[in-house]
C-alpha cells in the first residue's frame, strides 16, 4: 500500500536532488605528462573474480559441544545475573530456628528424634507465618504433623529434611532416595510423594510374594521389613543456574551423604541392605560419595553423568544400576567433561551406555519426573532392586 501526502519543502528539495541529472565539470581533465603513470583501465567491479572462500576449520564433536556449552553458560550467567538478584530482593531470607540438637539416632532414640524434629518444624512454620511467607509456613506445618517421622530437619535457607517412611527400627531393607535440582522445603512434597509411592510398592510386592511364594518356593520365613528414606540432606542447585552444570554442590554433599549412611547403620545394624536410588543431579552426588560408601546397590536414574567415566572409576563395592525413560529430556545433555575458566563443566560418560558398565534396567516410556510414577516399569524395577529380587528386574 502506498501512502500519499503533500510534500514538504525539505521533501521537495530531496526529491529534486535525487532526480536532477549529474552536472558536468567545467574544467577539462589534465593533460598527461611524460612522467605520468600510464592510466590502466579499471575493471568493473562486476567482472572482478571473487576470492575463493576460506575453508572452515574441521568441526569435531568436542568443538561442537564446547560451542553449545559456551552458549548455555552465557545464557545461564545472564539468567543468574538477572533472576537471582531479583528473586533475592523479592524474597528475603526466611527466619527459622536452629535445628534440634540431637545425637546420632539409635533404635532406642528414634521416637525422641521424631518428636524433636516435628516440634522444630512447627516452630519454623510459626516464624515463617509471622514473616509473611505463607508458602513456607504451609510446608513446615505439614512436616510438623504427628504422622511424620524426621531424622533431621532444618528450616533455614532453602531447607533440609531427612524423612523416614516405614518402620526403620525393624527394617532390613532400606532405600535412600537422593533428589536432584530444585528440591527445597517448598517443593519437598513432590519428592516425598515418590518416596511414599515406592514404600507402597514395596509393601504390595511383599504381599504378592507372600501369596505366590518367593522365587518359586513356599515362603515359610518372614520377608524383609522395608523402609524408605527421603534424604534432602544437601542444598540442591537450581535447574536454571550455573551450579547445576558443575560438580561443586555434589562435592559438598558427598561427605554429608556418607556420614548419614554411617549414622543409619547405628539404627539398622550392619546386616541391613541399603540401596541408594539417585535421581538427576542426585546421581552426581552419589557418584562423588560412592567410594567407600556402605551400600549394597546404587541406582542412577535420569542421570546427566556421575563425574566418572565408568563403574570401575567410581571405586565402590556397590552394584551399580542405571536407567533412563524414553521421554526423559536428559538424553540431550552432552556426556563430556570440559575445563572452562578453571572449572570442570559436565559430568562425563552416560551411565546407561554399555561402556560405562552399569546394570541397565528398563524404565519404560516415562519422562524425567516419572521414575516413581505408580504403575510404571521403573517403579517396579526399583522396588525389586531394593528387595533384592534382582532376577525379576527387567533389563533394557
């Protein structure tokens, strides 16, 4: 569509300048002299031969990864520079009491620990409510319910909590769930839901085996007593952050996880079988803690890598399992290490690859958050690993 209007004076002057024919010079060109260089004809630009294009450097998978990683890091740094200060300004630190001062738990002191940590959660809820944070107050209040059993609770910062589901005092099969990024007291409910679903499945499989016989034999002895522990024992990184790209948080968390497993032995004894079920960034934590860890099985689910290139490099006597759902976006994470600005970025080999050497089991068609979904293949297999029914685990 053409717009028409009355031209201005400047517009008419511009138009005249554009439409007027070029003026010829009144001065004749200078006469050439003997010392003058002969005038060479200038080849029109259109007939000039273009220079051949330079050959691009060869692109290797490592170079492509580094380029992609650089873009990701830049985006993460920009996000952190913008989002984190705004979030911090919008949400000041929430006041909370110091954790209850308790000795490492034993079978005899479990109830005392549960009571003290519920009281601490109730006080944290009151303080958060007085501060005006209804979301944190509600989360803390739920944890103070009489039915909840916490080995530890810390309402400060983004929060820490270690909860028991089942009868830990009599358990001889214990599953410890280690969460990934963005798990805080506010999001703890969804993490706990997975632990509760696993405990329900362990109980149902136990009842099924009792009815039909375990491994084809009539069951005359008691099946194992199970307990599940939701271990939010470290400050998880944010999914949109630079910390989620490195092993820093995992290196800080690994000693805490090792210490917890040692204290757990004070409750369940040396004969109890402990399995670690590690999800997403939690697999990096378990990889860092694996050496010398007193656990029989370590399952890596939805893993970006562990920081090790193989099961042998984990230096553990635990049996290593790995699985990834068909719709898990983690498959798009490059499994390499890269040193950038003195920091190691990336987590190395893919745990479900044959070269890694883990026992790879089926996880079905689920996505990154579906490994503990009721009725899923992955949930059944994880329960079988905890129960020791390894011959019943379906392989990928």
